[in-house]
C-alpha cells in the first residue's frame, strides 16, 4: 500500500498517512509515544545540540536529508531502517533486546544506523544490496529508487560534514548496536582490519573468562584444602589431647601403685608391740 493511501480504521497514522509495517516497527523500537514526525524532529534537534561533534554533525546530516527530500518523517525512517537492517536487525518483529538498547540510548542507535550505511552499504554484494532494497521497498511501501537516493545522500553528506575522526567514531556505535543482534563490527563493515579486531576482542574476552574461571577454581581448591587442613589439624589436636590424657592417667596409676608398695602393713602392728611368749 503506498504511503498516500487513505488510512484504515484503527491503523497507526502520521500526518494523515498510514504507517507502513516497517515504520511501525521503527516507532516501537524507539518507543515513540508521540506523533512519529514530531518525535523525529525533536530527536534530530537533540542530536544537533550535542557537545559530541560526531553526534551533532550526524544530526545535521539527518536534518538536511529530512528537509531536502521534502517528504517529512519518511526520509529519517528510511535512513534508520536501512541502518538497522545492516546492523543485523531483521525488522520483522519487535525485538525486546533491540528496544531496550534503543530506549537506553536512542541517539547512539541512530548514529549506529548512519554509520552502518556509510561503512556497510558499499560492502554489500550486488545481490545482497538488491535483496535489501526489495525488503525495504515492501516494508516501507516506497520505491527502490527513492531508497537508493536517500542512501547516496547520507553517504555523500557524511563525507562532507564529518571529519575522518568523526567517521571513525561511528565504529564504536556500530559495534555496540550490532552486538545486540549477535553481530560484530566486521560483519557490518566487511573490513579485514575490523574482522581481525573483532577476533582479537573475542580472544581477549575468552581469555578473561578462562582466567576468571581458573581463579574461581583456584580459590575453591584453596578453600577446600584450607578446610581439609583445618579438619586434619583439629583431628591431630584431639588425638594429642587424648594421648596426653592417657599419659596423665598412667602416671597417676603408677604413683598410686608405688605408694601402696612402700607403705607398711599396719594390720600386723609394729614389732615393738608384739607380746613375746
């Protein structure tokens, strides 16, 4: 259904038009409680007002695209949708993890989407690009040529307005957003350096996990040894106490026996008291 079709009863609307299925997913992704056009205008203004140059300049690119094409909210929705697909979000259904990540930092997710277009669009094969365009055209209910024009505009204006340092900072946003969908930076950019970096980061994480587990096992083993040693020490102490007790009892018995051997037998009386006969 084209975006200019008459609205259906009960269907979400924006500026008098029915939201496409993919636009509804984007609206849910960002938790837009207000009109989508109003939300995106405010969102872009917040980006432009950021003290971070990468964010503020990305906001300017989005504003130029929105007003340059003159089709309202549709342009930023196209940009976000293309970026989300490149990041690994299928946009087939509302993802709880993706929504949580976006609501936590919607500006970072938008920067990731723009960065994914800049780095990832040209990295696709012709077949992959055609499949993506077809999916976007059906999901957004707009023409493929319009989507291609918006994508080219974003790439060109990003080159014009952002420095190489700003553009490189996109990778931070891309990596964090792609991870939500089980992807890495290299899966988006297809650059060898990024793939190697992803592998190295994964290795560091695995190494860290192994070290942590080893430390846990070592601590556990130490605790067990310490506990066992404590039991042995306690048992040894008890044994020594028993031996000492037996020794004391034996000494007392020997003293009593020695004393009874030396003492006179008074029952016979003393020699001086015998009555001679």
